[in-house]
């Protein structure tokens, strides 16, 4: 399994209710970029460093390839049937309060949403490739910032992708008692010269470009995770999405052999796991254990799930919902990305499966088996 350095380890947290979101108005620079080899940082710290020779050769080739992939894939336009008259809730991040991901998500909604026609459901999501904390504690964030819009068709459980797009860029932030605030946002030029822009944005931070480029593989899992989070949080009937000209992508594993309507409430005892027996620092676990507790909150009218894996994950309560004879819930991994879990029952045993993951330490398909 590929080991991955996580610069921003927050611990796993569950879905939280938010009463509202702050408004952010960062300075956005769509094409204007710092002079090649120089990056100016807002605030107390200024960096002025020549781009290393390695980035001018191998880094440029990697950047060009990554830019080509990003510009080809995310721009999706289609003409599906328009939805029936129903209003859907606005998306909020809802995984960690006052987090970098929450701040970035709000900027994406403000910056990208006006570029597309209104849709039934609009899901912003971010793939944070690298985070560097300055001496004053403020983070610099390099990542892929995306927005996907979906139409709901009456009688269908598949959302139709209406439009969407992805920007690459670097965000600069400050932090106060209300959380993180984006103060500056530099975008990578989508035309020729984009790779030079990426290198300039990483000047002075030798690890940033490699991690930024290497993180691209996580984008599809993060997209699926945020859409699943939205569906679970709002108890909606959708189970898949379909990009124009492609087959539907299902968000939950089929559970054809599972027991219909099993009661998930209880404290579970692990009997087997196929998870890699190392913690988040790569240290071996002599006896790794997974703890799972499910309760039902009468006041909220929903299941609440707590799951923790020794020295790997610890998180608060997640909100669970039934899908395909399974209890599905979403929580945050160590970097704040959504991880989708599915609890099934095949008779005597219960299986907890990682359905969607952008974290290399808990790959998709990892299964924990329990009795109750």
C-alpha cells in the first residue's frame, strides 16, 4: 500500500450540524500570477525564491500532463430532461467545524457557481494536495477546487450531471475565533503556460509541486464522498450520478445477500479485519482493533454511528441512513476528506466496509467483521 505523508492531520470526525456559514470575499486572481520563481505571501511572511532546476524539467512535464487531464475531464455539459419542481437543500461542508476544508468549500461556491446555470443540486468539493503553515500560523493551500451541478429527474434515483468544472490554484488564509478565512486565491492559467504558473506558485516550497500533482488521483473519490454526504445528511433517495455519455456511477455497494431491515443499534465486537496492520505513522499494530457503536436518536430521527480504529482513527458521531439493506454513513479522514462506510448484515455476522476513500491507509474495500 502506498504510504502518504499527511501534512494536516486533524483526526477523523463525524457529520456535524451547522447553523450557517460565513461569507468569504478573497482576492481572486484568475490569470495574473507572481513573476516566475517568485511568490509573495500576504501577511507577515514574504518568500522570494528561485524555482529549483528540477521543477523546470521533470516538474514541468508532470505539471503539463496533470493540467491536460484536469482541463479535459471536469468540463461537463449536457442536456438532460429538466427536473420536476422541488427545492433541495444548499450544500454545506458539515464534517469539521472551522476547518480549512470548510473555508475552501465556501470560496468555491462563491467563485465557481456563477459560471454555470442554476441546477437542482450543486456540490462544491476540494482536493487539497499540500498545506504549508507559515511562521505566523497561517496556512498556504495548494489544491484542485471543483463544483459539480446535478439535475434530479422525477422517479429516478440517478442524478444527471448538468455542468461542472475544476480550477487549480493556491489559497492563502488567516485564522480567527470563527475559523479559517481565505484572503488570497491565485488560479493556474488553463491555457499555455499553466505549468509555469504552478511552478511559480510552489517557489520556496520544494515539496508542494510533487504532492500537488500526486494528489490528483483522490479527486474522484472526494467527489463521490461529498455527494454521498449530501444525500445522507438530507435523507434523499438518490444512489448514483451519471455524467453525459457515461454509465451511472453508484455511490453504495449493492447488498444483494444482506438482510432486509436489520436493526443496526448496538455495540459491536470485532472478529476479523483485512485492514493493513499499521497506524497513521506507519508503525505496526500488534493487535489492531475496531470499535463500533450505533444508536438511534429519537429527537433527531436518525441513526448515530461511532467508529474508531486503534491508533488510526477516532471520530465523533456520524449520521447514518438506510440504503440498499445497509446503514451508510460518512465521516472525515485525517485530511478532512469524506470517507463513506457501509454496515451490512448477512445473518450471524455484520460487515463494516470502506466504500469510498481518498486515504491510502484505509483503502476502498477494506472490511471489518463483527458480531453483536
